[in-house]
């Protein structure tokens, strides 16, 4: 909403500046800049809804956090008010994500993520090579009498249309888009 409010303010400034410039009392440059700022704020207002707000509603908090950085930069064009709100959004999402991380959580260090190689191409009619032996991850044993830590359990709901489970706080199914009943 802050982007739309700033678009309206830039529209008024631009029109007033252009009218005053035509009357030889104003600066037409401010009017032209105001028109560009109005367009940028209007477009940013639309896309903030699509990228940040909808991502929060669907539970994609990391995506919302990353996308809010982009719109903070665009908000700087429309004075500082939209950027202040987005900086607050970024900080709150960061705090929420940090509070929900399991104890001892460490993200992957750069270069440490590994992916499996795709199977080699074998032409039709050639003998199939034996499959590679699967790598067994190290099993950690919980001490006797202790429950293993499973992190925060989010209450889930099942979609009536596609039978997919999703968190109860979401307003619609992330798979088919059906509203929560």
C-alpha cells in the first residue's frame, strides 16, 4: 500500500510541477522525474503483492525475504516510506526464520553442496551396468530415554481437491490453489 500511496503523491507532484512549468514558474524536470517515479512505484506496488505478500501467504518465507531486498531498492525511488516498511518486513521475516531453525542448524558452506550424477547413457540393446551401491548416511543414536529432535511441528491440513498436505496458516493450497475450507 505504501507504494501506491507514493505513486499518488508522485502523480500530484508531477502534475503540479508540469502545470507550473507551463506557466513559467516551475521546473519541468521535476515533473518528468515525478512521472517516472509514479510509474516505478505503481509497478512496484503490484509486484510486491505478487512476490512478497503472496510468498508469505503460501509459507515461502525465504523467497519473501529475498524478494523484499529487491523491492527495498525500488522503494528508495519513491522517497523512503515504502523502503522503511520493507526493511521492517525483511527484519521480521529474518527473526522468524532464525527462531524456527533447529538447534545446531548450520547452512551449507559454499562449495559443500553435492548432487548425484545422472546415470550414464546406455544404448538400447547393450548390457546394463550394475547399479552403484547406495551411500549410507551415518546413523546417530539418541541416548536411552531421550526422544530424537524433530524440530518444530506445524499443524497441517489436507486439500480437498488434490489431497496434498500443507500448513494450516496458508490461505490456499500451494499445489492447486484451492482456498482453505
